[in-house]
């Protein structure tokens, strides 16, 4: 598990990480509690893929934080509900979906989302219904952090880095390799 902090200017850094047997609430509570104990007492927003285990952990450690699903993953899940699966149809829906989050205010985002829903209501009722149930402009527009791609890019690079090692002789060897990577990522 990796906690990545994003500053208002868009820069980011690894805050903490932890090896866990599973991505469950207990593991996330341990990770978030460690961040809290180190002085990170306020977190305005937590963006996570599925949010299930993260939501449970956040309620324990950071109950005041807003929790937002990764919009890119949410869109991918919504696309599985599409009736028309052509490339062009998906492209148009993606463009319109992302346009909502470029609005200049929450009110404008809500208007654009309503327009988006009305345009797709006849051709893609399952997609539109699921979108409308999960849409909350006040939650997702205010910070404009749309995705967990920072973390995904981090993991992609970590896997590439660890692929350079022929194999791990022990759990300690594995931990040292990951620590080396994180130390380098922190100074990059």
C-alpha cells in the first residue's frame, strides 16, 4: 500500500508505504494511523480506486476527509454498461464525461452533467443511471483531483525497477530493494 500526497500546485511525493497481505481496512488503518502519528493530522481529500477498504480506514483515522473515487476507474466501470461499444461512441462519451470536470464552478458542472445525462438517457440508460447515482459535483469538482494515476504510475515504475533484480533471497532483501526505490523516488 502506498500513500501519495499531492500539493495544491500539483507536485506529489510518497508519504508512506506498507507491505500488506491484502488491501483490507486493517492494513489501510495501519498505514493512515502511521501518517497521523507522524503529524499529518488533517487530510481534506482521499482519492482511491474502489474506496471500500479505504473508506472504512478513513472513517477511523481521518473521518473529516472527503472520499472520492478515482474518476478514471469510475468511467471505465461505467463504460462496461454501454449498449453501443463502438470506438467513436466511447470517445464521444469520454469527451463529454471529462468536460463536466472542466467546469468553472460546481453549478456549471451540475448543469453540464444534467445535459450529459439528458443526451445519453435514450441510447445508454444503464450508463446514465449509474453515472447519475454516483455523480456529486460538490465532492469531485472542488479539488479537481480526478484520478489515482499518480499512484498507478508509481507502481508501474516500481515494478519496472524491481524487475531489474533477478530474485529475492529473503523478505528482508525485498524490503531493502523497495526502500532503495522509495528513497530514490523521494529525491527525484
